[in-house]
C-alpha cells in the first residue's frame, strides 16, 4: 500500500482549493477569497493571509518550506494583471476573479 502523496495529488488539492470559494462547505471556512486581494495595496498583508489560509486548509502544504508557496501578479496585456499561485514550483493562474 502506497501512502505517499504525489506532486500531482498536491496540484489537484491546490486546484480544488482555488476553485472553492470560502464557506462553500456548510460549517467550514475551507476555500479561497482571492477577490479580497483586488484593488488592494500589495503591502497590506492580504496575500500573506491567503497563503496562510491555503496552508491551513491543505495541511500537506505545511510540510513544505514556507517560501515554497507564493502569490504574485503578472502583467497581461495593456490593462490586465493575472494572479498566479505558486506551490513547490507549480504555477496556477487564477481565473474568474
């Protein structure tokens, strides 16, 4: 019996978390609220709060080094920024916010 979690499974967990809004599960605050990052100063700490929440919601991320999870924005076109979540070298473009 293999009890190891693979990188693909971690990617699936992060993908699920990104597609689940906060409070989508009755009685649980599991999920993301990345819309709270919009129109905010990059230095107000909200991105760090979202990373901490993701690490709490997905406990397997807690065994990774703290600097292995990042949120950043990339300019896309003239008037668009794409939000990127990076976990252990895998990047996820956040859609729909």
